[in-house]
């Protein structure tokens, strides 16, 4: 069965960097576009970024462009999110999610999330 | 960016009630509108994709409709396990965007 497991969340100071990971299993990872979505405490969902099957294309939300970098290692079935210059407003649960196939774009599987807390 | 607005932001309903949640986009989406359910402490779960197609395993009391820029999620007979927050999301163009959510509470 499809499984997505995020890790790397931590309590960090503003301005520091962090790398989140998402280990995928149960499907052919290299065949799917992958996404990150975040949720600040008590708030709604915010789409963050996506990466193409082979890593050749990336798209970002305006709120994170230039500070966040999404990447993947298809040989290790792992998705990453590298976050730099962390801000208090980046505090959130970060979910990785698998996109459906080429038609009907949606996010059909989600990990359990990893919590990033930015605080001095 | 496409703005997604859900209404209401919250509602109280009883078991057995018919519930309707509306999602309005700032531009036309074709059919690229999805609905997710999220329960406290859990990740979101895909309910409906492409406006009206139920994800595998989702009960038939859930339905989606709409076109253009206005869409609706309907729960025909609310069950205890349906009390949750619901989000619409457009996948018409990047950046993908979510509505602010509709919290469905027990009356």
C-alpha cells in the first residue's frame, strides 16, 4: 500500500535552515509528481511546492519562492524540502503528498506530516 | 493566483441532515476542483476529484457538482464520522490553492 513518511521537523531559530524528507513506498515513486503542503497551527491548508517526475520542473507558492527548494531522489524514493531563512510564519505541519496520474490532478495520498516550529 | 472562497466557514448540523458547502473560485476552473476532508490530528483525505468523481472508498452520501467558478460539496445524510473540516482546492493552474475550510460541527 502507498505510504508516505515525513521526517526532519524540529524547533529552530529564525534565520536558520532545515531539510525535510518524505520516504515513499508502495508505488513507483519516479512515475508521480510530488507536492508539499503545509498547515499552520489551527489554520487551513497552504500549498507549498511541487516537483516533476524526474525533478526537471519545480513550482512554488509565492510565499516561499526563493527560500524553499523542493527536490527528489528517485533512486531512494525520497522527496525533500530544503527551507532556508526560516521565519516565525513558517511554523506549520508540513505534509508531503502524491499527485494522481496525468489526468484528474489531485492529491490522493498524504503523509502524517512533520512539525516545524520557528521560535527564538 | 486563483483565490478560493468557501462558504460557510463553519456550520452546525445534526446526524441525518443534508449539508451543502459552496466553493467559489476567482476564475473559471473547468472541472479542476477537488474536495478534501480533514479530521483533527489527521492528514487531509481526498474525497472528490475533478468536481464530481468520488475517490475510491468514499461513501456515496458525498457528492460534488458545479462548473465554471462555482462548486458544491453535498453530504446527503450526515453521519457521526463526517464531522470534520472540508477544503476545496483548485488544480487548474499553479500555484494550486485551497479554500479556507468549512468546519462541520455537531448541533
